[in-house]
C-alpha cells in the first residue's frame, strides 16, 4: 500500500514538473516571437530556449541510439539513424544516394 502511494506521488511530481517546463518554454517562445520586446531580451530568451532543448536532445541521443526502422540498438552507424541491416536494404532498393564506399 505504501509503495503504491509513493509511486503515485512520484508520478504526480513528475507531471507537475513537466507542466512547469512546458509553460516555461511556451513563455520563452512567445517572448522570441513578440515584436514589441527589446532585442536583447529576445536574444537572451532565444539563447535560454536553445540551451534547454540542446541539453535535452543531447542526453536523449547519447543514451539511446536506436534504429528508426527496426528499433535495434546494435549495429548502428555513426552518421545515420539506421542500423546496418536497414541501410543495406535501402541501398539495394536505391533509396540511398551519394554514399561513398571506403573499403579499398
């Protein structure tokens, strides 16, 4: 019983924090798009917004590098978001163009 209550309270706290983050980002976006605000404030709001999204995206991409088509975690190439099997299929179907072969 106690564990269920703790889980519910933890989930409620996470939801509350997510709502605050969404509201903060909406306020920053509205500041950036408003023409009546001073340019320095708009630039700073844009900087804060970019910093928040950059940090969020960086942590997600470093933790989970997953193929978009097959959801594999292994056999991922550095510059692509597909695994080696899907890249081979796409090359055989001529969907990938301008790919250089470095095997000499």
